[in-house]
């Protein structure tokens, strides 16, 4: 029996809309909130007008890629999800963390990501890259995922997300994530207002416009779309490179995260000797503050015990970085304390049938993204997270 193309499309669309409305979460690494005004990306600003947006999405400390992506996807602060920096030490594992290490040792990740929460409630998830998306929880990963490959073209990522949405109902994931690093790359390598950064923003925005148009054409817009970034960017002064190697002593492990030094030691006497050296050179070197556990600033959410929590943190001030022995210094970076640094503000945009239209809400912390998405997906509320459901109550349609 021959079925017409129109009838087939009608049947597919009917099956699509009768199921739960799928949600696509996209992360644009390094996209600062101010870029929306500075560079006027048409597709992103159009989505701001169509849906709900925040004045800013506030990163957790430190404003690095991995801890913030894990806070977004788990609803927990870094001390609770385990990834406390892009580079740190874990006493129980007895190793220095390397990006993506969870795929070989699941102990690095200590909280459930949203794709796992979604699957545990009887759904399918798909991940086209996200920090630690190859890490298993309860010996399981998302139903669909790709091993991270930085060079994968952005269009390939968008195309695969559409292909997942086109799957038959029994196979289709209701929650999909995608991750894009090209703007972060350009920001680090070339800095603000550079032709390279402008081109990276324009190219991704054009792909996003095509993606949204395809969603509207194929699925009549019956897809929820949430777009976030993990942090913004700020300038580095190339004269502000802090020399620190002469302040490191035996029995004190120092992990250099560029904007912070994390110090670990079981020998308190040696730790104090090291901190004394940092203090003695603080006036000469300038550009950093010294904190010792458990007297970290409260908003860092690190005053707890855990195998990855450092004994002390040497925190660089804006425009300063700790020397890594490299001759080349990027014009911009992130990782600083984001509390009072608006350059580091990120974005939150949500559109689709589950979200209110043309609404802007106050800035909020990124641990509250997970509650918003779980409500939009119709999942049971998640207990034991640091985020709350207050903002979800405000912006998600009942």
C-alpha cells in the first residue's frame, strides 16, 4: 500500500506531538552575556524576544568550563558534583584530574547528570558532547552519545540533534544536549572585538537560525529549546603573570589552574611554610589573595570536607594569571571569582511551548537550570540538589 508524503508527514507529526514535548539544551561555551548587545546575533536575540531569558546566568566558582557545565547539568555546586576545577587533585583517587577523566574512572563525578536522571524516570537521553558525558552513573550512560572530538563541525552537531528528533517515538530521546566550543576558542585565542570572534559568533548564530527554522518546519515548533553558556570572558594583562614556583615546597602539592592555585598537603607545618612564602611575596607580586580551608569565601561553596577540596587556594585577581611557563599568553580568559565580575556573566534563553514568551527575569545562579529543565520535561522533582524550583515555578508553563 502506497502512503503519500503528506499523509506520512501528518502521521509522523501526530505521533511526535502526542508524546512529551522534547527539550534540547545547547551550551555555547564562553558566550558572555554582553555579547548579545555588543554583536547583536540575530537568531539569539530573536529567541530572547520569543521566549524567557535572564538578565544573566551566574557562574559558580571557579568560572571554568568543567565545574560550571557540571553545575548546570547536576543542579549542584562543584564541591558536591566533584569537579571543583578544570584541574585539581583527588586524594582518594590519588591523581590529578584531566578533562574527561570520568570516562576511565567514574569516581570523579559524584552527582547524577540530567541525562541520567531523565533515563531513570523511563525516558531516553541523547548527548552530542558535554563535559563528562562519557562518565557512567550506576554503570549506565545516556542512550545516545558521542565520544568528545573537538574538531567536529558545529553543523554536524546540529544535524545529528535533528536526526534524533526525527526518530520513531519508541526510539526518540525526549532530552538532548549539544555543546559548542568555537566561540570560547576564538575568545581565548584572539580576544574581544577581534574579526575571529565576530566570525565565530556569526557562524554559530547562522547555524542556530537554520536549526530553529527546521524545528519550526518539521515539528511546528513543538520542541523546547534552552540555550546557556558556562561563563563569559575578560581581558588578561600580559604584564600580570604571577611567578610562583619559588613558593612551592616539598610535601605541598600545587595544582595550577591559571586563575587559581589549589594547594594540597597532609603536612600542616609544610602547608603553613608555603603559605608564609606566598604572604611574604604578596606585596611584591600583587594580584592574588590567599585563603585557607575552611575559611574560603562562603559564596564559593567550598567550605566542606571532600577528597578534592584543597587545603588552601591562592586566588588571582582580575587580569592576573599564574605562570605556566609558556611564552604565549592568551588575550582573554575566565576562571576568576564571578561574584562581582560582570564580564563573566553567562546567558540563559528558553523558548518553546513550555516557556513564557517575551519575558526577562533577574539574574540567577546556574544550579537552578536543572530544576527548570526537569519541570519542562515533566519529570519528578529532584531531591538533594543545590538548586531550587522557585525560578522554574515562575517561567515554566503549568
